[in-house]
C-alpha cells in the first residue's frame, strides 16, 4: 500500500500582503480565549469573511510554537489526514505505509509531539467543514477532548463543523466567532478601502456598509470595480458614476457566488433558495408555502450545515433570513428565468402574511406583485398596525410603489405616511406629508375623523420642532394640541411622547418622565409593542440620568426579550441595543458598550439613515471619548454633525456639537471652538433660555478655557439648581467635576478635593462609572490624592471612602497596573511582611516570634491591615491581597 503524498500548500498559511486589513480586536479576542484555557476557538462564517487571513495574522503574531493545516476533501481518508498532521508538526515522513499499522504509528507520534510542547502549542486548522468522515473526525475530536493542557486549536469553518464539541461549551473552553464578529464595521471598511488607494466619502461608506453588511468579499469586489473604472477613465469615478461601479461589482459577486456556491448545490436546495428569496425572512411554514414542499425544515437544516449565508433569529417564532447580497442574486436569477412564477410567489407570500397579521410585510409583497388595489385596501384597514412589525423599509417602499397609482392620494394612505415619517425622522417627507393632510382637510367629505387628521398634523409639527432643535416651540405646539384634541388615541399618545422628548432635551426630567410614562401606558393599551421601544429608550435615559441604572438595565433587557419576532432585523431592535450601550457606559463596561453600539450601527445602516444612524454615531463618539480615543471620537462627532445637518436634524447637530466642543477644549482645537461659539450665540439669540443643559455645560467649559471662570461659575450655579430640582444626578456629577476643575485652577486644592469627594460619593451611591471619562481623566492625580487618608484628613474630608469593591470599578484604569493598590492607603513594609507570613499560615504568636516584636504590636499591624484592606478577618484580608496582587 503506497503512502499518500503530502500537499505542501496545505501546510502553510496564505501570504499576508501590505493590503491586508489589521484586525487587532479579533486577534486580542483569540489571544484571550487561549490564555484563559480555551481548547477550541472556532471562526464560523460563510465563505468570504476573511477567516483564512485572520488565521494567518494570528499565526504571524504567535511567539509560541504553532502548526498549520488547511484541510481538503482528501483528508477524509484518515491516513491522509494523519500524514498531513504528522508533517506539519515537523515530524519525519515515513518511507512506507502499512495500512492500519501506519495509522496507529502516525497517531502515536502526533500525540507524543504535542505532549512534548510544554510551553503551549497552537494547532491551526483551516476549512474544517470539509472534514466529514467519521473516522477522520474522531482524531480531531480526541485532540479536543484529551489533548495536552497547553494545546489550543484555532479553526475556521463554513458553519459549525460536524464535530462533538458541546463538552467544550459545558466546560467554558469553546469560543465561537461568527459572521457578526468578523463582519467589517464602518471604520474597518474605510481602512480596507484606504489600503487599496480608495478614499470613500461618508455617504458612499455608509451605502457600502449597509449593502454588504460587512461581508468582506463583497467590499473587495466593489473596490476591484472601482479600480477598473479608475484605470479606464484615468481618474477615480465621480460620485454620480459610482452607480456603474456598484453594477460592475454586482456582476463580479454574481459570478463568484455562482462559481463558489450556487453551481455546486443540489437542484432541490437551489430551487428552495430561489423560491424563499422572495421574502425578507421566513419560518418553516412560510417556506413550505413558497416551495410547495413538506420538508422545509430538513432543507433549512441543510442550508445551516452548509452555512449558506442564512441567519437564524430566535423569538416567539423561529425565523431565518439570507444575507441581502445572496437574496438579491437568487431573486434576480428567478426573475430572469420565470417572471410569472415570481409574481405568483409574491401573491402567495402576501396572502400567507395577511393570515398571520403581518401587515407591513404583506403590503410589501403586494407591491412587488404590482397589486396596488390590495396595497391600498390593506393600508385602509391597518393604518397603525403597519408600524408594529418594524419593517420600515417595506413601508417606505410602499409609498414609492403606489406613487402615481390610482388612489395614491387616499386619505388612509396619507395617515400611514405620517406614521412612517414619525419613525424615519425624514423632515422633508414630514413637511410634504403635512401639506397633503391639509389639502385632504379642505376637501369636502374626505376625512371621516377630522380631529384625527388635525392631531396627526400636530404631532408632525411637534416632530419637526423637536428634530429642528426648536424645543420651546415644540412644547407649546404639543401642549396646545393636547388641550385642543383630547381624544384618547395613538396620535394623542405620540403628541405626549413628542412633548416628553422636548422636555427631556431641556433638562426638565420630572415632567418628561410623567409624559413618557403616560404615553407608554397608552401605547401598551393600543398594543404598540414595536414603536413603544422608542419611548422606552427615552424613559431608560431618564432613569440613567436619575441614578436608576438597575431599572434601566431591566427595561432594556425586557425590550430585548420581548422584541417582536415578526421579522429579522427589526428596526425597533435598534433602541434596546442603544439602551444597553448607554447602561454599559454608565457601568464603565466599555467593551460591552462598544459591542452593543456596533450592533445598533449595523441595524441603523439597514434603514433610512435619518431614522437612527445619527444618534448612534453620537453615542459611539461619546464612547470613544470615554475610552480616551480622541481621534475616533472626533471623527464620529464630525460625521454625526455632517449627517444631522444633511437631514436638517439640528437638535442632534447641536447636541453632538456640544460634546465635540468639550473635546475641542481638551485638545486645544481653537478653530472648532470659534465656529462652535458662533453657532452657540446664534442659538441663544433665537431660542433664549430654551437651550439644552449639555449646551450650557459645554459653554461653561469653553468659558473656563477662555479665561472666564466667573462666567463659567455662574452657568455652573444655574445648572446645579436645575439638576437638583430635577434630580438629574448625571448632570450633578458632571458639575462636581467642573467645579473641582475651577477650584484647582484658582489654587484651592482642599476645595477641589471636596468637590471630587462629592462626585465620588454620588457615583458610589448610584453606580455611575464615568468619573474618569471625558474631563475626569484630567483629574486623575487629584483622585489619587483623594484616596489617601492623610490627604483626606488635611482637606477636612470626614466622610469615609466607599467600600473597596465599589471604588475599584468606579476608578478602573486609574494609573498603572497596580492602580487597585493605590485605591487605599499603601501598606508599610512591615505590614507587607505580616501579610506574607499570614499567607503562610502563621498565627499571632508565630508572627511575634518571627518579627521579634510584642504580641500587641502584631495585633496593631493586623488591625491596620484590616482597615486598609477594608476587611474584618484574615481570610478576607488574604483574598483582598491576592485580588490586589500584593502576594506573590
């Protein structure tokens, strides 16, 4: 029996070029999994997400031994697999083979080699999904289950490989990075383009990000098409010519997916894919309706095993969706081959969705089938139901589809458009919608309920005032309309919510809370479970500002659990992701905040950008500022302001500008400050006192920067009165930090320490973790001094410090790695000696004998240890010392 030959190309990683995108966050994630005893780290995504490249980057960064094996179908023969493992581990290739005897010999040598790698060994397996033979898989499973302690297996697979790995999940030794983790975010998309010499403007960047959902291969094809157009024209394509780039890129993607995926599928799977591509999401029942098969669950499982760009969304009803690029390719194939069948499938889907009361999706399907009478009839019966499913894109498409059709000036359709505008925040559409509603009012006999039309016009006008930043006017409009039209309906609730938004932005938290709580109670009665996420976010922000972080966390967790399962990528999911991000920031859990806001950005990109993207960018900028990453914070705020200006959302423009001004003060960005001051004075002339507290706070910091501490102090006093009256603890915290800075500026260190102590006590009582974010970072040295008992005594601070377990998260990152020790009075050398002897189990008498001191002196040292470590017994002292790394 001849020995199988070794394929050298399977034993080396791909070459890394200077165009490769660096992905430090993912590499760090893999390192942490390995360092914490992980046995298997699995990159599980469809093709084209850069798995092999990431494996190669990790291999290049390793300083410990590693081996690489790219699996092929031939490795399903156990002898072939073992030979490749044997060779990649650096073992000599046997000269001959003796069947089963050779397998046993090779396997024994492989095990021995891994056991000898005492300092840790990384085995990297690419294309693990190709390993399907039970006998071949058994060898890998043995390594995963019984391999040496230092072995870390890093693998890439299209989907979860057919291996027994659940025991690793149980033992917390399995880490899976899926398509959501490997998908590129906006900054990585920009970097990837830059590595190929392409400069993306903001609009193009977000269109690429939304269309590709971070699929790396799709982006690379777009860059290739851009390069081709540049070579042909002799210059980069202008913005108006980018459509041609996109069309060329789409042609590349079609050929790629056909060659690498679709042409290799069995006919029954390909037919199933095409027929289910007519809907944005489906469950097994809808799939059976469209495919006319009774085995849809079996076919779905096959798609999942092959990881064919299919995403499962759990909920009350399990649903699936395809990646939009794949869905579009499948849809176009079906449209070209059988347009009549395509129309029938849309009709069939619409009828099924109507039976399930999924009205917005049904309308979308009727529109694709060109059945505009059904569209209008559905809109007539289910005006406000249309917003519940969160398929905002389907609703926007509805208006485009019926434009110019018979009945497109329909009364109920106009009301529906107003409902859509309420969510999309499209100011231009809101104004035109008001005009159409006013025209309908003037027509005799059109509106059956004129009060409802007037309420709708009123809430659109308050929306315009809120988005435009004219908050006082928005309050007046909403209050007048609520008095004039007291009818209890959804429009009235929306008016109340819009008033709450204006109140909140003006810092009037108590009145805002009453309004939004009443609006939510009413919306709950009307079963507005989806749209209600938006006022829930507002109420959660109020709770966070008032120090009720636990209540806000529970609110957003409940929103996540109760998110409507009617359609994947539900627009309203955006608001619980933003809410969780804000909670994590307040808790100083910044990496978790980054993940939540990244998911929020991905959701916002899939809908009209005016609807939520600007706000997400602002919150991301605040997060980057909290992380101390000023360049990214500045870029996010600048982009948020550009988009807000584009959409004429001047309220958000001003809010982001206020935070950007505070960064400009710390960065000494005088040019920005001059422009911002000009805008600030314009707003003050037009709105008087109706300015946001965030704007006044930023103005105070700017005045302090300009050498006007008296004016800054006056603003501080006014804001403090408002903060105390409204129980706005977050604002109070910011004001203590400003006050401490002003005291330090005039050389009054005891007063500065007293203000910081107020901030520390407030943060400790209410769980605020932002002490060292933003301006607080520049007060780090004062915070260190504040924690020293002798300094506190000199400053006359009598209140005890919060417990150590509360201080550590509040001041995480203060100073160097031994920051935790600095949180308390440092131990003397003798006290450290006592602590070490205690750790060896010595009692008090043994301590006295070993140190040549009296028993009473030993007790004094131990009492000092207990006080400084904030504990009451020896065991607790030793646990605290180990946490603070005071013991070897």
